[in-house]
C-alpha cells in the first residue's frame, strides 16, 4: 500500500532528492534513521502477525487498529545506521507525545549516538506532530543534534521501512508464534536484536540509489 502523493508532495520529494543527490554513502553513514511502527496479532485463532507500512503509525486507520485488535497491538520505536542500531523501544499505551518523545527516545537513545558519532551525526525522523513540538526542537538544539529535514509522505525513502518488514517476517516465522501482548513484545525484542547488522547496513547504503530513483520518477513513489 502506497501513501497517496499530491503534486505538492511529489514536488517537495523531488526537491529534497535533488538537494541530497550529491550525498555519498559516507554522508548517509552518519545518519540515524528512525521510525515508529505498529505490530498486531489478528483476532482470529491463527494469531496472524500484522504490521503496518512504515511511516504511517499516526494515520487514523492505523491508530484505530488498536480497537480492531484490542488484545494485542504494540507500537515500537527504533533507529538504525551503519554499524549500529538502537534498542527496540516499546511505546506504552501506544501514545507518543512530544514530552514522551524527549524522555523515552531522544535523551536515552538518540543522544548516545550523537555522542558516539560526533559532530557529523544527523538524526532523521518523520513529520509526526509529536516529533515537531517546540520542546522537541529545543531538546535537539540543546544536545547539539542536527536533524535531517524530511519530505512529507515519504516512508519509501526511509530505509528502516525495509527493516520493519524483515522484523515482522522474523516474528511471524518463529516456531512458537506470540499469542498475547507480552509474548509479542518478547518476540519483537528478541528478533530485533538478532537482525543481521549487514541487513541494516545494506538498506542504509541504498540511500544513494533511492534518491536517484526518486529523481528519475519525478518525485513519485520508488520501488523500495
């Protein structure tokens, strides 16, 4: 399922890609790509795992998913970069606010990567309302964290989308499928830690190709 793009969205995506067309793999290697994702168990007896498209955690149809699958819907946050990843953070009550974003994501996770990488570190997050509060920006400024401007409606440009897909497949393929919220959290956490770092490195290294592809398609959806 693709996120619908208006002409304005395509124009903004094209402009963003042109601005980053000269970025090399070394430039992208300094970026921590982050995102929230929702994982659910279906209400049928097969307990089928369901995960939504990356970058759409706050869209109304996905927020309502909690009502459709009331016994087991989990929101998680994580970040990836070359040679590293954050821990998988479970968002309690599936409600992220600006203050919670600061307390649960920026300070305990993102700040550590800023310290490890140094001045070249860049943080990528999308344009969800809770990410864009004044308090969040003040926190980033005070910690010396440079934020990557991100075009709206662009989960296909974010390499962590592919990692969420891999994580969902790993959890769905476990010998003992999760049957409730606690076992789903445990499965997600265990499988996140087991994802090969080479997978994460490969998707981050694809940024050069993603940007080129989006330019070729005049800002349209890219097949990633």
